């Protein structure tokens, strides 16, 4: 199995992604770190503990990062995940508190422990990753792959029409902490960026057949996903809103789910109109040579994605003693 750390801000789609990873049979989730994004990191860490309780995985450490981005105030989220951050599904209080370790320190610890084999799924803003990088500049060499949910790279029109940041041009995770994103993009990680181009693609919608399969499984994960979908659809959104972060899990499990293209990317950190925009330099001439080159997802195999997701979500919940 692949040693994996999930850095996230649960959040409805983060929570679905955690269930997906835990049930995959491929990813060995070693730790979860919480970042301020959909909610502040203290609430996100508590929510991660709630999800792990439902999955019977209280053995996985959970650590919280800072309450705000690197240099900016914590922003207002234009898309609400509900007052509890979990789609108003009234999950029980967590059975434990998050671990006392600081999230960036836990990231460094797991990277050192797994000797270049750790895969990090960064499902929220990149504050924790950036702080870990500042503390350990060699971190990119110690991480096998960093897969982020972030940005939009101009491959599909829905990357613009379904933009999630609090301005016309940005995606939420990058918008929250663009300075952190800039540090991480430029650090030399083996970085795969899953942007809105694929994560909000019209093909990423639960079908009637998918819903029937989830309903028939009658387990906690399936009930949660169906509850999330009901929450977003009652507010006028589509089911993809609960599935965005699961694309990072899917591509970590099976490389065929997403097709990538290498692009030169700049992160906008100044303009209020486009703060957090991932700007791709595609010019034939005069292209800036100092921009980081990252692999950005350009196409998605939705059928394969749902095969993996539904199989994982409907799998029986394992107990702590089985892991």
C-alpha cells in the first residue's frame, strides 16, 4: 500500500475524500493534517476526528495547523459547507481531541519516516505544506508526490464558469493563501495539480445508478455521501460539489483517471481582481523562463473515477484492529 498523508479542511468534499482513501485498499493513510480553508483549522481537525470515528479509524493521528493563512486574514468562504462544515448532517461529537503536534511538524515527521515514499494529498489551501517547507527546505526531495486540489489551468470552460474563489478568476484553495501556493509551486515538488478544469467537469455527477448502489450498501460512508449530495442539491448546486477532493484520491490510486499536461504557472498574489489565480504562460514567444513547471490535470475518465469511488465508499467499514 502507498503511505499517504491527507492535508485537508473538512468540509464536505474533504470528508468524502477521506472515506474514499480509507476504503480504497491502495492508500495507507498515515496521518491527517487540518488547514484553515473551508473553516478554521481547529474546526477542520475536529471534523476529521468525526470522520475517522465513523470509519472506525481512531488510530490515525490528526493535527491542526495555524488558524489563518501565512500573511493574510482568514477570508470569507462564498460557498458554505454548513454551520458544522459537514452539510448539517449532525454527526456525533468526536471521541477524541486532535493530537497536540503542530500540523507542519507532523508532515515533516511522516516525510522523514517514509524515506521518499510518502504521497501527500493536499485538499485545501497550502498553508501547512508551505510552513513545513519553510522548516525543512529539503521536504520536496522527501516526498514522492504532492497531489493538490487547486487552481484552474484553462483546459475546460467549466474551470471559469465554476470558479470557487471570492473573485471572478480564482479557485478557493489557492485564493485563501496565494503566498503559500507560490512557495509550494516553486519549491520543486513532484507536483500534480488537479484544478477546476477536471474537478468540476460536467461528467463528475452521481447518476441514478450510483445513488441506488450507495443507498443499497447501507453503511456510514454511503449515508454520508448521499447526505452531502442532498445538502448541496437543495441549495441549487450540483452533486460534483461533494466530490471535488475525491479526484486527488482517485489519481493517487490509479494514474489512468486523469490525464496531465506540463504547464508553466504563476500565482497571482497582488491583484484584488484576480488574487489566487493560477496563470498559465502558453505563449509561443517571449514565455517567462522562471515559472515553475507543474503537471496539471487536463482530462478526466469519469467512468473509471466513479468505479473507484463507489467501490470504496460501499465497502464494509474496517475496525481499528484490522489495520
